[in-house]
C-alpha cells in the first residue's frame, strides 16, 4: 500500500507524522473522505472546496493542493492499488512547530492522503435501513468546519452502538435537530424532503448537495428548514446522507419505528437514483 505525504508517494507502512504535528497536539487539522469507484473520485471538487473553506478559517489555505493535484494523487494511488471500491482519506494539519499554541515562526501545513478499500452499503442493505438514536449536542459551536476534532462524534457513535443503532443524531438544547455523528439528516413529510438549514450548526455534506440536485431533477420539493425532535420522530420517512453510508433509510429511531419500520418510497427512489449517479459519475 501507498500514501501521499507532503508531496511524495511513500510506502504506507513507513509513512509517519512527527510527534509535534499540530494536528496531533492541537487538532489543528481538517479532513476529507472521498468515495473512489473504479478509480473515479465522486464529487472531488466539492470536497476540495470544503477543505479550502475550512483551511481559510484555520489560516492553512496555502497547504490545500489545487484540484488538479488531487486528481493526480487519486490517479497515481489508484494506479498502484486498483481497489474496485475505496475511499480517499485526506488530511491537512498545521504542520510541525515547537509546541506552543501560537508558534512564532511560520509553519508549513502538512497534507497527506491515501486510499483504503471500502465496501459501500449494497442495495440490499439500503432496502432494510438502519436504526438511529438521538443524543444531546455536545460538540463545539463551529460544526460547519470539517475538523478532525472527532471525539464527541466517536462518543455518540459508541452510545448508538450500545443501543443497537448505527447512527447517532445530534439534537441541540433548543430541541432542533442538527445532523448525524457522521452524516446529514433528512425528513420526508407529505412528499416534501427537508433538512436543517446550512450554517455553523452543521457540516454541509457533499452527499446532501447531491440529494438536493436529485430532488430538483425528480421534481421533489426540497427545503432547508428547522426540524424539531418531534418533527423528526413523526416524519413519514427519515434518512441520513454521507459519503460512506450513501442515502440510508432510518427505520428505527430511539427504539420507535419510523414510517412503519420500512424504508419509505421517496427515500428509496432517491437512493436508487443516487446509486446510478455514484457508479456513473466522472471526476469532479
Ligand atoms: N456531517 C458530519 C458531522 C459528517 O462527519 C459528515 C461526513 N461523514 C457529513 C455530515 C456528511 O458529509 P459528506 O456527505 O460530505 O460525507
């Protein structure tokens, strides 16, 4: 296996990050996970743009490779490994500096990436759906930035697993739903698809953007609006969307059935069309 670290390809096993890397010591770090099907990255340009936005917030924008470089990196890694189905994991950190919150000298960001074989949910799993639980929001206030500060998400996923569920959905103190621990959340009511509004409360998903485009193509109304906990629990259909889960129906929520415990027709329609997009779409 291979990795791309700081501009060069190195064997995966010998690739390393220094102890004083600011990603490791301060979580001064951003990441992206991109689906790569038969060597073709899905919506790469959206992922690069999102990392660039986060990097501007952290003052690391110079460390984000341009889109063409990402394309080369994916193509080169794929030529070496040829996984049918994989994710590209990419991370940008503040780089190495003597350990100080704000180091004096200008630091050089570190960028690394590698492919990992990954099996996306098969249509037979999407036809079953998953269980989710709701958890109080306990992450920081700038969830629109895709940082690697993922401990709260890991804790929420642990809670979900303990309760026999696959995803945890964060609900704010005001009783409104934000997003899943590693996904965006959509509800369907009377044929209208809705997801909480963009802003600092949640991460804008690349997959969610594809969902909104599919809705437009299929003539389904798609709204960004606040979704309360009771709104979520009483929805006709609920689904999550992310790079790795694709469009996945939620059929059980905090132990109660959603939409009779079966994936709903609109969710399945979107999932079907998403699958086509996913397996057919070219780079960027
Ligand atoms: N929200 C959070 C908190 C996430 O971690 C993710 C990504 N796994 C998403 C939403 C979905 O984003 P994307 O569709 O770009 O994977």
